[in-house]
């Protein structure tokens, strides 16, 4: 705090952010989420779990502010390649968030994911060649009133991804408002 315990603009912003995090943490601590150790790592995949977080954000000072989410997925020209690249590039997503925070080295990450089977990737992100499936998932974000979705394709062929999604997926989403 500054002069006479009057909060500065920075202090006020920090207090606002802290209050928002408290509200989000309260929402995430609900028994349905807190009793499921996998719930947090699936929150980006499961829109039903994301909606309460968005609602809590809006109730706790986020009303009128844009809601931006990032969605990680693996798209490739075949389901097998999408799954393989998801496993190769992003298998750490199958670990619980507290564990991720405690892994100090790349070698520790490698050891932690050593026993994760490739099929486990289906539990943490969409790994598919089906462009309609990707479009349906992205459309669902509009249904929970998300303003923008940042796409994070964990596959390596980014030029093909940009070209293909631009040509095939974006036209399917044209009816979705670009900004709310």
C-alpha cells in the first residue's frame, strides 16, 4: 500500500486479481472437481468443466472482460499420426499439475512420463485427423460465451495445420461471432 494505506492503481489491480483467483480456486475446490485428481488436467478438454470456471471469473470481477482460452490438441493427416505426435510432444499433459510444478529437469519430465501409454493422450486432449470433430469442439467454446480461442496444435507440421484449418475448419465456424 502507499500513502495512508490508500491503494495505488497497481495495488488495486493486484487485489482485484487476487480476488478473482480466490473465486476461481473456490470453484475448482468444489467436491466434484477436488475429489478427482484428473479434473484439473482435463479442464481444457472438458467444456463442462470450463464453463463453471468462466462463470466464476465473470461473477468475481470479470464481467464485461473478454474470456480467452487456449486449447491444446493434435491434428495430423491420420488419427494414428495425431496420437503419436500428441504422445511425443505433449505427454506431460497427462501428469497432474502439482507434479508438473515440481519436476526440475527435462530428465525428471522424461522419468515422470515413462509409464504413460500413448492412449492416455485421449484423456487430456483431442488427437484426431477428423476436421469436423475439431470444428465441433471449437464451436462448443462459443456456446459458453468465450470471446477468443487460441489454438495450440501440438503436432509439428504447422504450415499444413494453418493451411488446412484455414481452408476446412474456419469456414465451418463462420457463423460464430468473431468478437463478443
